[in-house]
């Protein structure tokens, strides 16, 4: 999943640790979400969007590259 987390965090001047404290996760978890190594749960995605005053859709976008053998639009 693509996201704007790094940009939004930089606009606020927050470190990964500061954002993690605000949303209740570790700095490592923030890093994993920013780099696309981990997709947040729906609840966490809403917490992240809320802390930035954004909608979930404004922060996160699904990766629209086709999965192997399956349609993303079924």
C-alpha cells in the first residue's frame, strides 16, 4: 500500500518516534509502514489519518499493481 506518511510527518516536524507515541506504536512500526514493508490495520490507519487531520484515503492508496493470477477489481 502506498502512503504519504513520511511527507505528512515531515510537514509536522515529527520524528518517527514522536508519531509512534501519538498513535501508540513503536518507531520501528512507523518505519515499516512508511517504507511499505507493513500495511497498518484499519484501526491504525484511521488513527494515523486522524492525527494528521486527514481522511484515510488522503494518507493511504492501495497498490494497484496486479497480483499474480488474480484481478484486483473482482
